């Protein structure tokens, strides 16, 4: 089981750093087996919201982590905007 840092886009308005950059958002730390499970936990907590980001949390500040978000039930990689393939 891993820890994932999940964020919500909704509380941030257009033009604020948190609207487009998950680093500027408050994080919710979810213990889960996968990115998809972490997103499911967020959707259960905030059923009226559609856009979340999730990244594997690590104590290594130099480690690169992929950031994902889910919109309308589709998981995307934020760097490319493409549908993510997570096993």
C-alpha cells in the first residue's frame, strides 16, 4: 500500500496558482494500492466534484512523480493530457 497526495481543483478560482498547479493546493493524503483507488477515495469524499489530481507521495524531494487527474470518470496524465494507462 502506498500514500498518495490528492488535490481538488474546485476550491481555487481561475487566475490563482492553485487552479492550474497542484503544488499550490492543499493536499489530502490517501493510503491506497493504486492511483485509481486514491481517486476513488477522493470521489467518495467529494461526490459533486469531477477534477482531482493524484501523485505518489515520496519523501525523496528529487524523485519525479507523475500527476494524474480524473474528469468524468477518465484518468488523464496532466503532463500530456492523454488518457493514462495504469495497471
